[in-house]
């Protein structure tokens, strides 16, 4: 049974108005954050990679990222596929004409639906432009192998996800006996001398936060196929409402679906603010100096062939 990693990349390079070709490398070899996630996923046992992109960025994506990943993974038994999330790709529903001219994507749940036909087993989902650490991928791969029909979320200690350059929004997880009971979206969380706070209210820095790293059974595709049309029928603003994985998870929890929580003490980081870029580059430098990665990033994977 192969394990699939779905990478949400339709919006990659869109932060700060930049395009894919303007994505800055995080090391001297020209690698970007997604390279490290791909490396860690392959090392953990994922063999099927599905990139969700848009047709308009396909050429640039393959030039900057896709073709290199394909070349680096050659001989490793890795399958690489592309799914395309397009705003106009929605089913008919009453009032569909009200969404005519919408530019905003329909959300992460809709993105996963674009993978229909490319997923034949349990799968994990990550953001393309976030670094998750090795332990998260190892935990996710082990979970999918042992519990292919179950759901899980990889949880990060809040203190390991905060920015030095401003407030961030995080989904704070409520956990009981290793199971997720709820996710509270908390805005403007900042570091303090004593830990963390949001809008003047102290927040437990050791609480687990969702960084959009999910584990799903193949049957989750059926949940999306049924849920997305219902979302379309009931949405309030056809120009802005989104079908998002955390909201879907909340609906599932209320319906009795169980989500295991896979805790990790790895540091998550990404470029939330432009000022975060030097910090991210320095983080990868320290990881390489500590022996976590080699200068030739994929060399250890190929040596095991």
C-alpha cells in the first residue's frame, strides 16, 4: 500500500505579490522550502506525490520546482502527479450564476477534490511553502501505515510556530486522550517574555497547534464529494466563502468522526512576513550544520537505493 502526500501549491509564491520565479532559495544550492518537505516525506516512506497547482502557473512551477523534484527522485520509485484547482471547476447548484466572475479559490477542501482519480489509498496533506520537520512526516507515515482507514492531525507546540516579526493566526487544538476534540482559530498570537498572548490574553505556549498537516483515509474523498455541493448551496457570500479543511474537520468531529493527534516537538517555520526570510535561511543553515541535511539535499536518499 503506497502512501500519498498531497501538496497544496496552487497559491505558492503569491505571498507579498511574488510569483514562483521570485521565490527565494533557502540555501546555496537553490533549494526552496518545498524541497526539504519532499526530502523528508520520501525518507519517511511516501512514494506518491501529488502537487495541486493552477494551469496558469504550471509552466513556471515545473521550471522552478517540479522538474527538479522529478530529476532528484528518479530511481527512488516515486510517482509524481499534478492536479489543477480552478475556480470554475464546480458542480451545478441553485444560484451558481451568483459566483460568476469569482477570482478567489474555493479553499483547501475544493483543492483536494481536484485530486480525484490520483489518490488510491491513505494520504497526507501539507502546505507547499511551510517547513514541517522530519518527525511530523515520520509520524504521519507511521499512522497512515497502521491506521489507513482513520483520520489524524499532526500537532505542533504553539511556541515552535510563532514569528518574531508580528502576530500570527493559529488553530489551537483541544485534545483529550490523544484525540482531537476541537480547533479554535486564534488571531494575533505574539511571543512574550513569559510565553505567548493573543490580544492581551495569555495563551498556553505548549498547546498544540494545527499547521494544516492532515492524515486522511481514501474515503475522505467521498466526504468531500458530498460536502462541497452542500457548501455551495448554503454559503453566504459566493465571492468569498471557502470550503476549508479545518471547517470540514470541525463538522466531522461534531458528527462523531475521530481524529487522532500526532504530536511533534519539531519547529515549524514559514515566511509569514518578509522579515521572516533571513530567519528561515538561518534555520536551514543550522539544520545542515547539525547534520540533519547534507549540502546535496537528496544525496542520502539516493545512497540508499
